[in-house]
C-alpha cells in the first residue's frame, strides 16, 4: 500500500526534529506515539484520513481510547504533546488550517515528588563502587561521580566529548536540551575519578567521546542506565535509583546546604525557575519528616 499523506507528514515532522537536534530519546518516543496515532485512524485495508480532515472531536476520541487503556496521566500527556507538536508543524507548513490538537484539554498529572537518596546514601553508594569486580571500574566510578558531581542528564553525560572538559579549572561544557549549552563545575571527587579513568582510557584515534563502551565506541544513554542498574543490584542499593536520581540528589543537596535557587537553575540548565522549584518542596518534605521524627511535641 502506498504511503498515506498523514504518514508522509509524520515522517517530514520527525525529520524536522532530527534537524533541530532533538535528543534520540525524544525522537524515539515521538515516533512511537505518532505511529500509534496513525494506526488508530487506519481502518483494515484502508488508509488514515488526510491531515486536513482531522477535527477536535477526532483527537478527543483518540485520547479517550488511550484513557480506556488505563495509561498513566504522564504517558497521556506525552502522547498528546506529540500530536500537538505534529499539528503545530502542519499548521506552520500550511498543510492544515490550524492546530486542532491544541484545543484538547491536557490530562492532569498527579504532583509527585521524586525519590531522592540522601547525601549519606549517595556517598555510601559511590564509596562502594570501587569494591565491585567489573571490567571497567574506573570508567564506571567516573560516570557516577560526574552524574552526581555535575547534576547531568544521562543524555548530556553520554554526549560529552574530550574537548568539553577543562581539566585544569574543573569545568565541563554541557550540551543540554534545545541545543542550549552551559558551563558546569565539578568537584575534587569527580575530578579524581575522571583523571583515573582518562589515564586508563588513553587516546583513541578518531574517537573523542569521553565515555566509551567495551568496543571503543561512544557509550549510549541505554548503556549508562544498564551499568547503573547492575551496580544497584550488586550493591543491594535502593532499586528505584536511576541516572536521574543523581541529578535530583545534586539539586536537593545543594539547596539543603544553602545554594541559591537561581544558581541551581543555571547549573541544571532549566529554562524556567518553576521547574527548579520542585526541589524546595523536596527539602520542605524532608524537613517536615525530620520534625515529625525528632520534636517531642510533633
């Protein structure tokens, strides 16, 4: 069956995202969500409607079908965001009159706070890493120290190149979301782990990625997640720990020790202060828990 007009426009939109340097994770998620959207409106043996034939009620019907699958509100919001983004692109290109998906109400997501390891738990985990028998212990420790020492997203860590490191001044250039760059300092523990790893890594002709896999290629987001999961299992640590846990811990521990919220916003690369403000909630939650446990009249 020849490619439908909707399929063609989806492919054009995904190509636009690639040219805009969207992260591989975003590309994979949006591609999967939009394929499912097309499939929902594709009858057996036929093709989906043309983009211009869609209206508000069709998108709302599709969202209602997702509700019946008992998907989480977070997943529903992401899928709707993908469809809205597609129709915004189509409106800009003149393929549709306006973005009809923008009119569909966004599902409310419960306000949940992430599980954040304490400073003691984080330090205990990092201190235990060198004792684990693994093929590349220096690399693995450097990964964890940089995640916690810089508050990096896992994609940002995977994307680091040697030229992004200022090893004498202990600064790293980070390429974040939307092509934005920022400079982030790292501390003595991360510096020591990084230097040990880079000495072991040595020069690799034609490869400037900082963190390499066992084949000498760039270590991917998925590879870093798998490495951390293995250490969590071997060390009997909290099973909920994932790479982003170190980013949460970085921000929460800085705030707890008196760092300015706007400084933390810059270090994390958040576009909006409201995104960073969730860490004040975390600190207050911890404060209340401490009060309840320790105050004689609590």
